[in-house]
């Protein structure tokens, strides 16, 4: 069975903290909390695509940050893609959850998905929480 992981984009709604936390402690938005809870219930590997940290695995701790996708420079974009590809290459399947047609789905994430596919990362878009199994 090939190893799989579910990811979604980060959220602007965060708990302001001065300590290192896991993503489920930092992000407070309803949609991202539903994603993380569904992944935990399903017992699957999951991560958040962060504009600051790239692929942020569920068990890793980082500090609070504020970075909007509009603030990502071309050089930062290249680094995000490169570092994300390195982290995701061990997975046979990557599922990116989100409403890919919504205004909440920033164009940066579409660009990231396309760039990862060019690096031979097997990434598929999913739209519903019940697809997380």
C-alpha cells in the first residue's frame, strides 16, 4: 500500500502565542479545524501548507507567524516548492483539500500544486472532508 498524506492551505485565523505549537493548536479557523479533526478521526497523515513553513506536518512545532500568500516573493515561491517537494517525495499520493474554486483558495496554492506536479509529486485535489479516508 502506498503512503499517502492529506494537506490543506493555512488560515489567517490563528491563536496568538509566544510558544512553539503544532498546527492544530495554532490555526483556529473553522474550516481548517474541521480538516484537521477529520484527518485525526480517519487516522491519516496530514499537514498544512504554510506560506511561512511550507509543508508543516501535524507533529512539528513552530512559532506564531503572520504571512499572507500575497507577500510570497518569487524567490520564496521557489524555495516553498523545492522544500515542499523534498518533504512530499516519500508519499505515493498527496491529496490537497480545499474549495479550489472559492475566493478563499488563493492563486498561490494553485501555482504550488502545478509546480509540485512538474516535480513529479503525485498530487490530487479533493473537495470534501468525506474524501479523507
